[in-house]
């Protein structure tokens, strides 16, 4: 297969995360039918100035190059390696940059052409957003086109002292990436908390994630549930209600939309003391 | 009852009330700064870890005991009773959290303050 390019400058950046078997400079025999597989080059062995491939100049001045696939392995857990590859005026594919860390650490003359060819108007994300690139094999290019948002809330059951009198708590946190078309969950978590204020305690019976929609989708969400009771159920003050033990469940749900908005909701079931309320810790708008 | 015995009882009750109020104040300070222990469990986890969560509402019993102590030390019973009223109200309202632990001490303070009040009134 031939790649025909009219542009003399082509920037390619290929990122491989995790421990990926590196394919060396091996060439496969062409199949009987169909185009031959691209030549794979081990990017780990490449240095700045190395020629990855050489093309043939066509009559119209176009440059025809055999398909080349460059693979690199991550230099370590959570780390990212970048290769800048350019097509020079002599119809050669040359490595013009190589660096580790966030994309923004790379040379500007390598990054800018890349950003110009992205399908959506890109913004170079802040460094924390580059964590996206450490997610199992996610493309660094697609990660660049989205923004991150985190929504977090604390749902709690309170006593007769009001919202200062928190007895059981449930937190939920959702971090999602949105690009105007879709949203994808980057990370999600939740915790449940009881307390031991005296000879009795608020016990966490279970803490579970009951629903997650990771996306990519126009709306992504997570829902968590915490089950609690007052222990020992038959002793004061746990035995005050008609139904001993104040067995109850707190639910939290956080969603993220493709346009960057987010909503947080909560509800409960079972026997509660005075009420259930929540605090928005971040996002949820 | 002999007068020296009465005086001894009143003195003992006053000292006990002061010590008890100081104990409550220390407990409130601990809960305010360090917190109440609680098990935190992550979603999907079976076991959790113990963490202490400071309780901002503990500032109320701290102030209440300060008022109570001030009244006892200056022999102004009305002020001591105001402090006690705040403390006991807090104990009832916050029964299911830190207030429940203060209830027995509040009951003892009620007995001691009653003894002190009756004795001081009789003496005056």
C-alpha cells in the first residue's frame, strides 16, 4: 500500500501505554491478496535524526511512502513517551523529537502542526488532564480534544441537631471527559462512613457501586449505595424508633453530559433519624 | 444535718461539678479538634479503615461548659445554670452522635448543681 501525501510536513505522534510487546523491524511476507501490512518500527530504538522510511517522489511532486507503523512502549507505569516524526523535503520520514512526560513538554514546532490537524478545535490541556493518556491504551490525540470535569457530593443522614449532626455519610465522585459530542468516565469512586460516638455505633453494612455507564455516550453516570444501621439495635438510643436499629440506605448519583454539565442527585430508603441532606463538594453544575 | 457536714457536702459537690464540667470541656475539645472515630469503607470493599472526623458542633458543649465553669467559680448560679441548660439541650438534640455520650455527665451535673443551689440558698 502506498501513502500519498501532498504535504511536505507531516507530524505523527504515536503513544503506547503500558507494557506492550514491541514489534521490531520485522517484515511480513505479503499476503496473496490485499495490501501488505505496514512495516512496524520499534520507536524505542529511534533517536532524533533517525530516518524511519524513505519515499519516492512522484511526477506531480507528491511523496509516496510505504505504510509505516511506529510503536513505542511506555517508559514506566503512568508515564508517556512521545515521538515527533516529520516528512522532510527529501521525501524522508525523520524523527525530529522524542520526549517523555506530557505533550506540552515537547517542542512547540512539533506540537503545533499536530494540534492544527485535530478534528475539533483543540486546547492544550493542563498537566493534570494529561492523566487521560495513562488510561489503558487511550489515544493521546483523542484525549487532547476533551476537557475534564469532576463532580463530588456528600450525602448524609442527620440527627435532631440538624445538618451539623451528621450520623452516616455517603460520598460519590465522578470525573468525566467531554468533547461536545460524547462524555466518557475517567474515574469514579465512592465511600461510606459510619461513626462510633459512644457505646453505640453507626455501622456500615455494605458499600457498593450499583450502576455505572462509562461511555463514550452523550450522558455518563455512576450510582452508589451505602447500607447502615445503629448498633446494638436493641439498646438505647438505637431502639428509639418503632423499628429497631434505624436500618437505612443512602444513594448518590452523579452524571456527566457531553456539553460539560453535570448533575448530582441523592435519595434514601429505610428508617432515618431526622433527615437526609447533601453537600456539593465540587462540580454538580 | 450539722453545719460542717453541709459545708463539706457543698464543697465536695462544687469541686465535683467543676471537675465534671472540665472533663466535658476536654472531651468537647477533643471531638472538635480530633474528632469522632468512624469506619470508612470504599465502594466494593469489604473492610474499611478507621478515621477521625472533627465535629464542628462540639464548639457548643465547649462554650456551654465554659459558661458553667465561670458561674461555679464566680459563685453566680444563674450563669452556671444557663451553661447547664445549653449543655443539656445539646445533649438531647445530638443524642445520636456526640450528645448521647454527654447525657450521663449532664445528669450528674444536674444533681450536683441542684445540691449546690439548695445549699447556697439556705446559707444566704
